[in-house]
C-alpha cells in the first residue's frame, strides 16, 4: 500500500470479523479511498446494515472495510477502482443507496418499470463515424444464463463490447436471509452451475468462521477433492466448447466424453453428478463411497490424457488468441487430477460433520473455482443468516472479456468467450 492509503487504513476503528477484522472508516476517510491504490486489488462492494462495505486483497491477505451511510449515500469508489462501478450499480438497484460521483449510474438489474423505457440501461455510444452496432441475446437458444451483448463494429473488427445484465437475477441474497446456514446452503450451491461446490464451500467456510466451528478432517479432505474435481470438469467444459468453436470437433467430443465419465463416477461416489448439496456448514451432508473410488480415479486419469491434446501445434494455431488461456486450463486440469487422485488414496477416517451453534458473528469465506476466487460474506445472529453477500470472479472476468475483445473479429471473439466460461447468473445474483 502507499503510505497515505496505509495510514488511512491503520487509523480505522476495528470490529470483530473472521479471518480479518472489519475496519470502519468515517465517511470523510472513506471518500479518500476513491483516489485508488495500485498495490491493493478491489474485490467487491455491498450495502448492509446502513453501511457500505468493501473487500480488497493486498499481499495475499484480505482487507475488509466499511463506512456508515449518510442519508442513504456514500462516496463512490469507482473513480479510483474501475471494477467498483458494477457493484455500485447493483447496490443501488438492491438497496437504493446512492454512490456520489459514481463513474456509471445506469441501472444494473432493473430494466425499467411501467411507463418507462424498458430498454434501460442504455448502451454506451461509441463516438465517430463508420461504426455500426449488432445485438446478441439475451435469449441465445442454448441452455445458458441470459445476457444481452452489444457489439460496436468498425468494419469486421470489434471496436467495443458491452453487456447488459439483470436477466438472470434471482434474488439469491434475499432468499438466503432469515434462514439457518444449513437451509441457506442450498441457495449458495445454485449460484453458478459450474461452481456448485465452490460457492457452497465459500458459504460454509464463512458460516463456520462466524460461528466458531470447523469441519472434521475427513470432511475437509473430501471437500478439497470435490473442489478440485469440479474445477477439472469446468476446465473440460470450457476446453470442449472452445475446441468445437475452433473446428476441432473430434477433440471436443473426446473432452466432452471424459467429462461425462467423471460426472457418472461422481454420481456413484457422492450420489450426484454435480456434487450438489453435499457441502454444508459444519462439514458434509453425506459421506463418499470408497468402493467407487477406482472408477473415479480412472476417469480423472482419462481426463489428464485428453487435455494434453490442447498443446498440439495445430490446436494452438486454430485457438488463436484463446490459446494461452486454453493451455493454462489444460495444465490446471492435469495438476488437479493428480492432486485429487493422491487425496483419494489417503482419505482419513472419521465423522463428516459438526453441528453449528446458534452463534452471532461475521466472517468471510473463500474457495477457488475454475475461473478464480469466490468470496461469501455472512453475518449470523443467533444462528440465523442476518445478512449475506456473494462475490463471484465473473464480475472481474466480464470487463476483462470486453477489453480483450477490442480489435478481434467474431470468430476470434467466439473462441475467447468460450474459454472464459463466464456465468452471468453469478453476476446478476
């Protein structure tokens, strides 16, 4: 951190939270955050209990800040932290809180009410002559969460890409409030289809930390195995879709088949192809079946062999700009498969869950998905979910995809979009 930023944070009052204390800034100090700081990474912003909260990362540690609202308003962070713009828009639509001097004040998930322009939020106009626009979505005809893409083209090249979201908003946060952690876990597990375990685990870790509970060793080991396998299946899905978009249909079929083999093995080992509703606060809802581990181990080995083909020269050439990300996902799948196989062979015995006490507390839980770190903030009161917020890596990937698309043609963009594997529903919540 810069000296000024560090001094600002160090002078803040603190309140108990896990894994780091909550630092509470007065409104005038919060306003100084808008200047930004190159050494800290912004993760997310939300409104709760008449406060604005923000989560940052610095040197591998979390920095958790808050400041009281003043008549429903707070100083926007988006002038210094570009990624804060979406969270400020979402916070306004969800709570009505106003971010003063915000970089973008368009609606996020509220597309209009009766008597208004239902096409809001408007897309950003690209100045100059010779540009034209093409819309895509929100309904694509595929099994996917909806979003509207607006391409501004300069000839055959993309000059700007912007997404209009909100079509996949389900009110996840409101559904989780007022429930027990065990009941709320079902909603956490359904935030993003490709990160069922990751979201459930981030939420469980937050609820456990807020209540002073830990999962048993056997549950922790199985959670790690499940998380690694989920990341592998997400990598396989993205690689198969990218290979298909590049015209390598046979390779896409092989990748899809090994993913299906893993899913079938998971159904036998854990009782569900997506491992849905197994990770719960306190541990696991059900134990694994060790007699089915050989089939799962064989499927993971087959996946490792299948993704190695992404490194072939012909595949790398046809993947073009998506090749570096595709190779990274292939390497990730290989490494995670080896780790999961080793963990299955050394699984400890013991119970799989501890009960959560009816505690009061606040905590942040995190888990790694195939696309980045997921964070859940949970506030417990007498064992119930008083408030909650979710930060999915899709909120960071979406603007990254928009920026990376500039200068590409549609074929190149299709490849990049598939390998990013963004879940729009995880942004809309």
